[in-house]
């Protein structure tokens, strides 16, 4: 084949093709890394943090919340900690959120990733309305569930008696003692982690998990008919009609038709 | 008179600025200083003035974040600031990675790496604009700030202020890359933040200007310049450096023995040019 010098036009097209090709390689590698790097579900965020999905795009990782925290509770994720890089988080077993009434970490946020309105009740900052996670008790390792008297988590809770209460129950094993079991109330728990920090077992039997991880969801099919608030979910409910090949027939056709005949044949 | 100060005055000033800023940021977190808090992604100066990385904010917009007023003001302040002093002045006067890549370039020259690889560079300096566009595309598709999750700049700066973890590995990667793979590889070819500030710097006011009548064609400026494509006019005509890729590091000014390079304000430089 004859060797020919490339025309400018061809050079340009080839260079652009190379650029697009390399960008595709880079783009996929980059996207895959980002996808993995932001996948951590176990990260506990500062008070007032917006939904994790939005938090990841809104937080600019400046660390002003970390600097505002008087207890050094908050940290910025550094490489090797397996958390979305640079975002603020806390580990309650090490240092819980001490629930400052003036919530210094939230108003300093420049981006709104920490949303002041979500921790404000009647125009006053209200740390009790924070929602950083939910305390979850492992009944097998909680010694109160063994029958040993311990109410460390109950005493440590900053909203004593509301987020954690003690439930009494007869200890059938001894016949004369009582279980004093801690119970977490999801509607009041802020996820501050003072319970986890106070827990006396080797690895905490009560731990804070992000709500998205700790809680299930009943879905639209189930309504508490005895609860006026829950009934309201019915207001905007609408019927969903789904038709399949089978549902075109009457149920009785299916029940007493061919099937039965098939059986007798 | 040629003194040590004369030939290194801008370099010394740059190192003082770079390291001084790191100390101020570090002090804010460690000892509660209030002069400048936060980090290079977003800062609060004297507790009042916000200053935010406009490129990070651009990624947030691409990702579809709802932005608060503070961050918009912060990005605007930074944009105006770098518009005045030169877009890539950030790169050579503030960015901590510059310390690493300058050191890599120094070692590269020292051990003769440049002679081994020759003059031909295997990558285009336009790469950074591709990376810049790519980062915005990925931000839009993935719904996160794509570069902010891999940026060695914020990783290192955050690391120095808040604890580095394995972030030192990023420093090492960039150092080795610049030393063995590509001369001025990170800052001069890949970094999309540099690319962003290059675009911004096209319009900025403070410029290096060449005075052709003083030039003796020693080419020391071209040797020392990390973006020497911007010095295409040396020895040819008296022109200001108009490319946004110039980092205003002023190394060319201080190595010039003939006063053929100096800082100037853009409009004045252009008027001078027109008067001739």
C-alpha cells in the first residue's frame, strides 16, 4: 500500500475520535470509582443533614461543621476510611453528638447540605428534632435482656424516657426477678449515639444506624385503620387496575372449570 | 544588582503564601483561629466573607444540587478574586499540589529525566479541558460532584487541615507521575481545576508582559516556565501573555537578566501594544 500523508481534515477527525475514545475509557473508570466510593450506607451524618443522595451532591467538603463542633465529634472522611471522601461523619462509640442546644455545626454550612430548617421548631433551633440515625438494640448481647440490671443507655439518653424507655417483664428463669429491658422509640430518637457511647458491653449492644438502613417500610397497601393520622394516607390513594390473561376470566371459571375436570380425568 | 532575592523573590513569596495559608487553615481547625476557616473547597474569611471553589460549585450545579445563597456568593467572590489577580494564580500561589509538582519538576531536571524522555511529550495540554468537560458530564449523570471525590488537591488540603489518612498516597502518585511519566503532567496536562482557571484567566487583569527590545534570546524563561507554550512571543514581539494557561508564577520574570519580562495590568499592556 502506498504511504500517504494525512490530510488536515483526517487528522482532525482522528484526533477528535481519539479524544472521545479516551474520554469514554476515562469516563467509565471514573464513574465506576465514584459509584463505589459513594456507596457506603453506614455513614452517620451531622444533625440537619439532608437526604444522603442529595447530601453527596450538595456537601462541598469544607469542614466548617467539623470546626464548629465543640466536642470534636465530627470528622471529615479521609482516604482509607471507606466513607464518601471528604464528607463529615461521626462515630458515636468514639464520640457521640452531645446535642448542643445552639447546634453550632448547622448554621455554618454554606451549601445547605446541613439544613437549618430541618432542626428548627417554631423558628427556634431545636436539637431534639434532629434525625441523625436510629438506635437499634441487639437483644442477644444486651445484658439487660439477660436479666442483669443495666440501664446505662436509658440514663445516657438526652431525651430521657422518651427515646428510650424501660419495659418491665417477669424473669421466668429465676421466678423472682424482673427484666428491665430498654426499648427505643423511633419517633423520638435523634440518633445522637450517647446510648451507644455509654453501653457497657465489649461491643455496643445498642448501636446507631442510619434510618434508611435500620427501618423498613410498610408501603401503601397497609394502613392503620385505627389511626386518624395514618388514615390520611388514603386521601390521595387511587385504584390500580392490573389485568393479566388469568384475571380476564371469572375466578369461578378457573376454580371449577378445566382444572377440576382435569383432576377427574 | 543580581542577588539571591532578586532571582527568587517571587518563588519565595509564593512558598510563603502557600505554606502560610496552610498554616492559617490548620490553625483554624486546631486552635480556633478565625482569620480563614474551612479549606480550599469553601472558606470563611474573618467569619464574614465566604469564598468557594467555583469549579466545585459548577459540579454541584451539574449534579443537580439545590444551592444555598452563601455558596453562590462564595463562588462569586472567588471568581472575581481570580479574575483580578490572574485565573491560575490559584495554581502557583495557593494550591498545595504545586509544591509537589514543582519539586517533581526540579528533581526531574536534576536527575536528567528530561534527557531520557526527550523533548516530545506524549500527551496534549488540551487534555485538561477534556477532563473538565468529562467531570461535568459524570457529575450530571451520577448526581455527585465527580472531581471532588477524586481531587488530590482537596484531598491533600483537607488532609493537612483535618487529618490525611491514606491521602499521602495521592501526593506520591502525582509526584511519581510528574517525575517519571509526564513532565508537568498533573498541573500542566490533566488537572481540570487548572483547566477551569485557565478559562477564567483568559479575562484576568494581571499579566506578564514581554518587552522584546530588552530580550537577548537566552531562553531562560522558556526553560523555567511550567506552561512554556504561553511564552510563544519571546524574542519576537512585545506582547502580554494573553493565554489563560499562564499561572502568574513569575518565575520567568525573576530568571530574566535583561528586564525583558514584567507584570502589568492587562488594559495598559494592550494599550501599549496598540500605541506601537
